[in-house]
C-alpha cells in the first residue's frame, strides 16, 4: 500500500493559507485568487501583466461623430470657396472648433476613465483576471497577488530551488 494518496501527485504542502486581501467580491490568499464567481489557484497563474482597458464606448462615438461633422464642414467650405471669404476671426474660430474632439477625448477620459486590468495565463489560457476603476484598490489587489505568487515560484517553496524535483514513488 502506498504512503501517499496518489503516486502521480506531489504530497500536499503543509503550509497554512494566509489571507492577503479581502473586500466584498475579492479575496486573495496564498493559495486562491477569487473575484466574484471566478476562482483561480495562485500556483496556476503565470504571465501576469497590467494595462488600461478600452475607452468608454459612448465617449469614442461622440468624438468620432464630432470629428466627422467638423471635417465635413471644413471640406464643404473648401469646395464652395467659403474659406477664401472668411475673416481672420473666423479662421481662429475654426481652429478652436477643430480642437473640440481633442477636448472631448480629455473630458471623456476624465469623467469615465478606462478601467485598470490585470491579465494573466491560467493553465495556458490568457484571461482577464481582475478589472477595476479604482486605482488604489487595483494596486492593492495586484500587490497581494504578487506576494501570493512568491511562494509558488519553485516546485517546493520550503526547499531550495536546486534541491531537485519531486518524483512519484514506485
């Protein structure tokens, strides 16, 4: 009879699970990372990276429509010869109107900023692990997850990395 439950799996670690971060819907321990209904084993998470999400769809549409309208007006004025009859004040006003899409982009990012996203590979599949609008909360979750990953860098965290790999008993 075997001393272990299975000869194909390494013996379970005797490490205690430590809670690193807990807020409603988000729990990070040394063994698990839970966001909402999704739970990931920390040992399975690799290639962690952070980035900003896409811009708000409404803001992108407003900027696109405004740019198209302003460009259409400029092209029509150019074809009808209206640009030659404009005064210096009118040119200055047109220049300010052409800045409107840039101002809309800045305002859209200020009022509805892109979310902070944490991406990683879980069992070989890239997935969005966590997303938040709050930069402080996002930084705390990422720091807790990186701290949890530190214990899973080697095959056995209690042994030195050059101690060899676990092999099943035969």
